[in-house]
């Protein structure tokens, strides 16, 4: 076969892009176990590296020279020492997301350890207490947003309860050739800067957009019902295992096999709606914790969440689709029975338009009430510190654990909801809660300011205190129009979703929908200081971050 110069250059570019990927992330059939770092001593190096996305080269902060970084595979019960060397010209760190470690090994600079200075090596050392699908990433600056993330699989001591023949890690992420600081600057300058899907007069006349009366309601609130994600496909390319839609990551299988797909959302600012058209998925794990298997056609995965599913494909290629929640773009790949066979990606869905119900602010029965004032002065949020950082207070926050997720209310098929999740085994702490706590998620879209209870993080904001081993019921109330995936370091929480008290699903990250509220039970069993923040990373950097303290410490009275 004759290869022209143009095709030769394309092949060279593809080879270069593949070389920038770790072995586990390349389109291949080899099992991740053969491509992972494992054992009791592991070495990682953080440094600058190029990244090639759909043929275009950009800059990344990488682990061991690749984006994503190397897969780490451990065994429940083992001890591990992970030496991390920093070759950057700035501080770095690694946080082991969802992995239970002592507080000084959790990896948050300035809180649980001093960070890893340029040229230094820090050794993380801990006993692996759990099993499941997890990941690790930087907690320094904006490094996570430009490539500093990677997967971790922990094998259970007693064998997997859900049998499978083959597995693939599917790490979803977003990448922009704009530097994160430039993205933040543009969001500060203009709310909805990256939203290219606003409603138009043509859409109104065609009956595709909201009628004028509803638009006026949104205008009174100074909000846009198409502003679903702060950063959209206009700035982002969405990746599967570091590969863009045109790169088309491919995971191979033998027809009839039970294939386990370990989905990890490492996106900085993107919630994904995941489906494999024509192939049902059985969810067997959420955030690394085994759940009662449930078959679905689609699920939404918020930032930092993980879901493990098992599929049984037949002798054909399937498109693996992870569409951004605002339908502005998608990450895509292929599940294929043989190399070179690709499945066409479906077209993007029509972009969703939020309604008052979607916002958890159904104003029916409130005719004549001034919309703006009713949003600002409800009696249920008295602890919120009002000011320029609080744009609104939801008057009627709803439990939205039974909702399908933003943009999925009208799609066909079975969609996973939080109320579907049920722990496979009884939870470790059966005690009832002895204290209740309510925390409001607050913000101002126009100024891109985010906070808890109206207070953005600073050194003078008081930590949220817990007594060691106490059982607390926490309710998160989302007073904003955006989703907020909330992550508490060092702990699992038990999502109150209607299941029996001892079978509430345990999660390390919970997504609170707009205008919604979500409740979880917590055993504060990890002494120390812990980060508590939104995993929309730019929300965290703009103030939605607090410190949780658990006292007394080990050895203290």
C-alpha cells in the first residue's frame, strides 16, 4: 500500500499522541492488571509534558510523563509507600480521592501536609483499608485541570462479588487549550461566557425555546435557563482515557464476555451523561462501594464520582458515549470485538432548557409573589451570610434524589437515579444519628463567586467541627442554579435515599442538583483536619471550600 506524505504525517502524529498515553489507556485488549504499577513501593514523578488531543498539541502537568497518569493497582489490606517527586517549578501534591488514609497522608497542601516543593520527594505511606475503583489527582493550584490525574484500582481481599471476564478503565475528562486562569478570567468578566447555546428569537418562533412569559421569569432572576455548565464544548474537548473524540479510544472484547467498565469522572467542570446505545449496563459499584446490581441504559456521573458497570456485548462494535450534561460536546470511544472496527458516534442531543421544576423552584401556587424577593428572603436559610456572593436563596428546595439528572428527564430508556442505589452489604455503623446539621451551597453566577452558607473560604472562616465517632445527619441545600458535586475527604457518607438505614449507599462524592437538597449520614471516625469542597474545580477555587475538623486526635483526651 502506497502511503502519501500527508498520510505519513498523520500516522506520525497518531504515533506521537499514543506515546503520550500510559499503556493502560491505549486502545488495546490487554488487561489493566498487566499495565499497572503495583506492590508496596511505587514511584511517581510530576512534571510538565506535551499533550496531543485530536491531532493538536497542548501543554499538561503530567504524572510519569502521561495524561492520564499511570494506573495504580493495589490489594485491600496491603501497606503501600508511594514516593512522589516534583520536577515542576511550583509546589505539587497528590490526593488519593476516596481512599481512606491518615489525615497527614491525604495530600491537601496547607491543611494536612506542607505540599511537595520543587525538586523534593514526598513519600505517602498508608494501609489500604478498602477495595474498589478510585483515582488520584493534584490538590495544588490548577494542576488537576490540565492533566494531573490518574486511576487507582484496589482489589478486594475476598474476591469480587460481581463476576467479570475482562475490564477496562474508562477515565472521562475535559481539556482546554485555554489556560485555566484565562478561563476563570473570562467567567469573571461575563456570566455564561462559554455558553453558545442561548435561546434566540428564531428558537422562540420555531417553538424550540421557552415561551416569552417563562423567559421573563428567568430574566427577573437574572439567570439563563441554558446556562447548565460554566465551561462548555466551546472551550473543552472531552476525553476518554486522554483521547479526543476523533482519536476514538477503543476497548476490545471477545463476544459473550462479561466486561467490567470502571467509569471515573476526572473532569474539572463537566458532568457526563453516559450510555452505550444498544447495550444495557448493570451498575455494580458506586464510588468504589459495591451496590445491589441494577440494569440501566444510561447514567449521569458528576465530577469525581465513579461507577462500575458490567456489559455483555455481542459480535459487533458499540459506541461508548459520554455526553456533556449541556449537550455541547461529547467524549466518545468504541467497544469492539476486533481491532480496526469502529462504531459511529450518535449526534448530540438537543440542548436541555431548565425549568422552574428543574431548578427545584416550582412557583405554581405563588402567583403574585415578587419573584426576586421570594428568592432572597426565605425563612429556612437564616444561617446564610447574605452579601454580594449570594445571588439567590431557593425558597422551596426539593429532595431531588429521585430525579434523573440535568438534561435527562425526557430521554428514553432506564436512567439511573440516586434512589436506585442500595448497599450490597450492611453499613459498618448501624447507630442512629445524634445531631443534625444543615449547610447551604451558595453563589453568585454574575461574579463567579461560590461559597458555603454565604462564606467563601478564607483563613478567618471557622471550620465545621465534629466530635470524633459521632453520628451526624447532614443536609446540603443548593441555593444556586448549578450542580455541585460535594466531596468530604477522609470519610464515606451514607446517602439518605429511601433505602433501609443499614443499606444506604456509601459515597465519597454526592451531587446536589440545582434548587435541591440532599441528606447523608456521617460517622466522623477519622481524626484530623479534612477538606470539604465542591468538585467543580473552579467553584472550589472561587470559594466553595471549607475545613472539617474531627476531634479529639489520636492520643488526645
